[in-house]
C-alpha cells in the first residue's frame, strides 16, 4: 500500500518499485489523501472540475503500472493536517487491505534542495502514515469501533519511506521499469503542460543508482516492524483479531507466532 498526498506524487517517487513488485506478483493499493484540487493554476476551472481531471489522470497512471486499486480520501488539497481523524482513516485502509509493506512520504524532509521546500501536505501525510502504521493499525483496542466494519488490527511488516533519496538505505533496481515509470508520470497531463519530464526522471534515478550495479534506482529508508523470523513463523499471516488475543491471554499462551501478536504498550 502506498500512501501519498497528491496525484503524481507516486509517479515522481516510487512507481518504478511498484511496477517491479507487481511483476513479481504483488497486489498494490494506492491511497491518495487529496485529489490535487488546487494543483491546476487556472481560476476558470472549479476545484471540483480539477479534482475530476486529476483523479482520471491518477487512475490512468496507476493502470500503466498495473495497480489493482486506487483510493481517494478527498481531503482539501493544500490543507492536510496530521490529526486523529486522518490517522483513523488511514488505519481503516490498512486494516481493510492488510498490506505487508506500506510505502510513505518522509515527514522530516523539509529542505529538499536549494530551490525547493517540501510541500506541507507531503509532510502531514508522511507523519499521518507513520502514525497509522505504528502502532495504531496493529493495536486491537485502538479505533476498536472499526471492528463494526469487520476490520481487525493488522501489523504492517515493513515501512518504506521515500525521502527523495536523502536518507535512503535500500535501493531498488528499476532499470527495466524506467519506461513504465515515465509513461505513468506522463499521464498527469495537467501537471506536465509542454514540459517533458523524461530527462529529469532519468537523471534522478541515474544519480540514485550511481556506484551500484544498476542503471536506474529508487531509494528508501526501510523500517522493519515485524522481523523476518517472526514473519516466517506466522507463515505470512499477519492479522490479529481481538478474540484471538483475548483467548490467548486467558490461556496464558501466546497467539500464533510469538509475543508480537499481543497488544503492546503505546510507546
Ligand atoms: Zn505532491
């Protein structure tokens, strides 16, 4: 599951990695917190009309990559706040889709370069994503009312943070996916205008790949929240219902796997 602020954030960011994971059999869901309704600088266009255009462009970009699902939360563009309401919305999506990996934006990235300040929506959504992934989505008592929607706690195995390569520790080889990534970005016609984004995308991805055995890369900071050993013990299953936890506690045994599956203190 990828969680971002605006249409085109994923295509500038991690779309190459998503294409690769899909070709390896992954199912991917994009969650867009806003639909980019102030992202078209044309006052003759209403924000509603802009939203419609940008969602269509995002759907087309997702289709290029082969993404199975795109969710729009439709917060007002440019006004996103990392509050409990947004955290709960993201926890709902995580508990519903049950991703093994969540890819998010970096809330600590403010000054990306000498001529760009990271968008406040990117920072707010990045913070909300991290807060939703850990610990909220995995705690059965938190947002327990979501059980009424049939949604139980879910622990995400790994968090991938896309920070424009600034704090990357893991590099994904997207050389074979570069054409797809460029084609997906070009679907955002309203944002490209006459500008051809291809040279810049190739330059960025080429710089991230420098010194590695790849031509083009995307870089991430990766936080492993469920260890490989614990993940293997669960056989990949990663869902914890309140009933399982209560039953296990009553019997004095741990739920399938290990101590990871009992409620943890809020840190
Ligand atoms: Zn953006």
